[in-house]
C-alpha cells in the first residue's frame, strides 16, 4: 500500500537519547522483506551519521564496529538485515554544525537540521523506491507553528509527497506513561498480537493525527 502511493516511504522509530523503543525496530525488521518484494533496494537512515562507516558497510556487506546507536544490537540487526538483502545504505543526517544542542534546543537550529536532512535525502534519491528510517517527528508532513519538519521540507524540495508511517504515537517517552489510545484499544491490540496500525483515512473516531499517512499503536511502548 505505501509504495503504491509513493516511491519514498518514511518510517520512524522512537528514541530519547540512547533510550529507544525496541518494538519500533522489531517492526522495522519485519517490514524489510515486504519492501524488498516490492522492489526496494535502498535504505536511508538518520542513524547513519558516519559517512565513512556507511561506505565501509556497503563495500564489505557487514557492519563495522560502531558507536552510539550504531553499537546497539537491535539497530545493528536492522541494518544488517538490509545488507543481507543486498540493499545499499545511504546517509542523510545533517552535519554536526547543523544539529541543535540537546540541552538548549533552538527553533532556528532545529529547522536548519530538518532542512539539511531533507536536502541530503533528496541528494541520495535512487531511481527506484526508497525506504527512509528516521527518528520521532522528523517524518512529519505538516509544519507546526515555526517548526518545519524534514518530511515537510523534503516534499517542498523534491515535489515528491512521501508516504509517512508513524510508530511513535503510543510510545512511553516518560517512564511508566500509559497512553490513552493504548488503553482505549488494548483488547483489540492484544487480540492482534499487541501491535496494529491503520491508514489515516481509516482512523478511529476522534483521532487527532494528520502529520502521517498511517499510524501504529501498540501495548509495547517502553523506552529502554
């Protein structure tokens, strides 16, 4: 469905610093074989900030030792799965001087990073379909107040409207947080194995999200 609607599909994971929701990466690994069957052969990842590391991984078809996110076994498994399928990895993260400080975020710096990500993503577009793995709200297709997210800027720059799949809406960025949507649909989610999604146009009544084309809800929401 997603690649039938756009040649570029954006999927996010939930993270806060080095904490992440493992469920979002597990779902990512499950998506890869389906995307491969649909002709996808390129994976662009925000986490691939080290261009030399990425080039080495593409050349050797296995992951070099990594730091930060690239040392986390669950993310490494996702990236290695793509390499094992014969895919090409692409970096698009902004250079460090275009990233806002984590301690003192500034909207101008934030928007600069979003714009640089969008420009870099446009620069690595392959001839065929592209799967983009990003974090949190970068995939948003809607500008909110002064914030100009990457998904929105990418569409402006390229004329390509991506398909955005948001996995983070029920994630517990605050430890122990219980999401209202999880609780509302807990029985249905558990009957479907704990995690399920829907297209925006088929959203439940009173759904509030308009920044993505599809959403995933889950009972597995903790960050660790």
